[in-house]
């Protein structure tokens, strides 16, 4: 056989003109064509044999799984678990989870800062002259209304006594309703 006739670049691509394929076959000698036909039959036979072996192996595998009690659902769970482990081991996942963790830490730090700022602002308000003046007025009113308690309580005491007074009134009203 002459060299260059069986070069791989001379094999027509899918979709090429059918005439090119016919032209290729004409350039091969009768002997070369017979040789290629034998090789073609051999490769097809090998593929057929491998397909049968593969089918037999798959059937054997299914039988083993059945005997072991492994069903499709268990396999699916195992595959999902393995896929999740693969995902969590990726660099991108680790970087993302670290970033989210840091963002969470920053957010909680920001919230605690906001809380301390609010507490400080409230203390500033309580210490302001306007609030102290208001507190004194409430204290004066309390001493006029209450009379018996000594003065000097803070605003919190006033709120507590007002709350307990309204609670007492509510209980008294409920008791009257129950007796009627």
C-alpha cells in the first residue's frame, strides 16, 4: 500500500459532501477496502461483545444490591450526601461560608453597638435638665396626690406606683362584676 492514502485528515467529516466519501473509496485499492471491511466487522463485533458483557455486569450488580437490601432510595440518599460533602469541601463554599460568618459577626457587633448607643442616649435624656424638671413636677404631683409617701423617689418609682394603682383598680372592677 502506498503511504498517505490512509491519512486521518482525509476522512470526511459528518455533513461533508457524499461525493467526497465516494471519491475516498475510489482512491483505495480493492485489497485495502477488503482489509478495512474486515476491520470494521471486527470492531463492530467487539462493541457487541462489550455491550453484552456490560449488560451482564449490570444485571449481576442489581442482583447483589437486591440481596444486600440496597434500594434506589438509599442510593439516592448516599449520592446526595456525597454530593453535599463534595460541595462543602470546595474552596468556593468555604470562602462563602467564612464571608457569611464574618458578616454575621459584624452584624451582631453593630447591633450591640446600637444597643449601647440607645442606652447611653436614654441616660443622657434622664440627666438632661428638661427631664429632671419633668421628674420634679411628677414628684410634686405624686406628693400632692399620694401624700403619705416620702418624696425623693425617681421616675421609675412613679411609673411603678401608677401601674400598681391601675392594676388595683382593674381587680376591684372585676371583683364588683363577679359579685353582681
